[in-house]
């Protein structure tokens, strides 16, 4: 796939059609790309698609890597200047929370975020 967004769309289609298990050749390269995205200081949109792909493929991503992404996403929520910025960063946090055992993952100032969106 040329991007994580394209990978997510294809994997989601395979998942809906019930043929995701028949596409093992996609897993290794795509999971590698997911790990690289989480390691890098990428944009929040890439983090969101990496989280979505990870949710489908259940890549073996180190929990410490995901924990390292969380502060970056929380800072992105605080600095968000558009609805898309909020969507990407909050969406990624929700997906990461679902993929880890970290119970205390939360927005630092949820009320402030709500007022910013409003």
C-alpha cells in the first residue's frame, strides 16, 4: 500500500468481506509500517491510521511504543486548531486506549477540549 490510509481502507474492505485471514502477505509489511509510524514523530493523521490498521491486524507493537505516542497525542489535542486536528488526535487516543491495558489514558483537560470544539 502507498499509505496507511490506503492500507486501512483495503484492510477494512477485506474485513467486511470476511477475507482478511486470506491476505497474510499484507501483514508483515503493513505491521512494520505501523511500528515505524508510531516510532516516528509523525502527524496525528498518520497516528490515527496506524492505530486503525493496528486494530485490524493486531500487530505486535510494543506497549512502551504506544505509551510514547500518548503524550504526543495529548499535546496535539491541547494545540489543536481545527476540528480535523481534534478528530485525528482524539480518535488516535481512543484507539490506543482500546489496544492497550493502560487504564489511566485520558484527556488532560476534557472540559477545555469540549469548549474548544464548541
